[in-house]
C-alpha cells in the first residue's frame, strides 16, 4: 500500500455510517446490559480466534451454546463440536474450560467501574490463558468497553498502517506487547487525524478489505 488515502477513508465512512453506528451500538449494548451469558460467549470467541477464522469461531460458540456446553462444559464433547472450526481445538478447549471455571472472577474484574479499560486488558492478558493483548482487546471491544482507548492490531490493521511512514512491513514485525502498544498509538493518532473513533476506523478498514462487518 502506497500511502493512505484519507479522503477514501472518509468517503467510505460516510457511505457506511448508518450500518457502522448500528454495529457499534451492538457492542455498547452488551456493556449496558452486562449480560453474563453474552460476555461469556464473547470471551470464548476471543479465546478461539488466534490463527482461526472469526466466522468459524463464532459458529463454534453458537454450536456450543445450542448444545448446552456453555452451561455444562464437557471437554470431550467440546472438542468434538469445535474440531474443524477452531484450530488447535484441544488446547483451546482447555483454555475455554479454565475461563469458564473462573468466569465469576473474570466477570467481576470486567464490570468493576473503578478499574480502567487498559488495566482490565492487562489483567486479562496476564490471568486468562489463551488471551494475548490482541485477543483481550478484541474481547473488550466486543463487549463495548474498548471503543475509544484501544485498537485490535491484527494483520488487516498492520497492512493498513504499512501505508504510513516509519511502519515496518508485516514480515519484519514481531508483535510483542511493546510493538502492539506502539502500533496501537499510531492507529489511534491516525483515527484522530480522520476525526474518527478507533473503533470506527477499525470497522471502516475491515469493511474496505472484506466488504462487510463482522466481529
């Protein structure tokens, strides 16, 4: 990508603004309602996503819900249900089971209004197996918390940022915590230049690359 076409980004934002606003409202409503079941589903989804397709991961979560395996987890049955949808399904089943067992603790941290969103993200990365900083960011965004003060730095966003000066190519980037935070700052600065919230710019880029919104 040679340079970032800011006018094109703005035009796309205007074209999809109504649908984009609805999608963001869906995120916000999860937080307003503080629905435990929905938050658990989003947590499991985020645990499933590394190196897997988001659509398939959400399908896996919905299959588990319909099978009653979110309320009464069974490792053998979970592995059977998510095999072929979620990569490394055995390890991710273990991570899901641990997160489910600790969900009351996780939920209390998440809804604590005296803890900043960034501190919640750090806690998740340190205490929930299967969640790196990207996955924790994704989870918090999907439940309506990280809409303005963070970003999901995935391959799509990195590809986008390659159009900006001083951003190394993907093949040369090791996405550790420090690098993630560096790219996140760049992304948030760019959103400000466009007069957009980070979540808005994220969804615009996703739409431009895929032609649709997802999770």
